C-alpha cells in the first residue's frame, strides 16, 4: 500500500530530512511539502493524502490550531522540538509524536503505527458483548471473531471514529467511539481518565501528577476525570 504523505514545517532542514526519510522508505510518496500551515491547508482541500507530518511551532498558525480547523484531517504525526505538546496530540487524535531531531529508526516506528492502523481500519472490525460470560467480548476482525478477555486489556484509546484496544495479545482497532467503549467495558474493571482514554484499573503501575503509567505507556488524566481518578486512588 503506497502512502501519500504531506510535510508541513517552517524549518527547511526539517522538511528536507523528512522528505529524505519518505523517499528512503519503501511504499511512501511525498505528495507535498510546505513551509506554512496556510499553504498546506489549501493543498489538503484538493488532494487527499494518507499521512500528515505536522510541525507544531510555526508562525501565523500553530500545528495544533491548524489540526483543529480541519474537518477531516489525514492520519497525523506531530513533529516538534518541544516535549510539552504530547498530550495536546492525544486530544486531537494524533497517532504518534516525533521529537526533533528525528532519527530514521524512530520515523519508521511511526510509519509502522500508521500502516497498522490503516490495515486494521479496512478490516471492518467490530465488538460483540457476551451476556452469558461477562468477562470477555468478541472482537470482529475480517471474517473472524476473536475472544478478548477483559483481563488482557491494558487501556483503550479513542482515535477519530475508531478505538484502539491495547492488550497483552496485541492491539486491535475497532469501529466505535470512546463513549461506546466505556459502555462495553465494565465499570468495575475500567475507568475513563481522559476524553480519549480508558484504562484497566488493575494495570495502573503508578500515577504521576496528571498522567498514568501503564507498562511503557504514559496516559494523560483529563481535568474532567481527575476527581474520579482521585477517588480510585483513595480507595473509594
């Protein structure tokens, strides 16, 4: 599957590096490279692409404001020299966050995430609950229905009109909003901690201020969900 890509970054060297990585990576094509968000927005209105590599700190309009203004944004990877914007990416459904200077190896990992999401998205997955045995659900993947035990799930991330279920057996992309996932996954075992995240209570390793650590994942705690998280920590 050929991935059409667009790069929007005000730094010439950053655009050059990403263009080189895209040319080097098999199955990727650079459809456009722009020094500002306004030019990039005009291009995206008339040219559908698969992946957007978007800088955050840009003149006139930031990458965050740019992404908020696009009704149907491509799958987006944030590229930035600043660490402080990662959680804003979660809010906007960004699939990955690359910190400059970006290595080719880290770039490839981001592309793998994009390809995995696109591949699973096309499989028309779905969920079915089991009334008889409430400790699992069935996850539809292609023509198969896979039994997924709640005890295997670590957390769930909402991404546009889909949800990514992270489990010890792997990641599964399924159609459905994060609100739908909240209704399907039992409240006794899971807690919503952010507009885009649900976590398994027993998989929480530690809590650091406004984030939860589960394995090697850092999950933000949203302001509207902090009280529920505080009650969980207090044992109420």
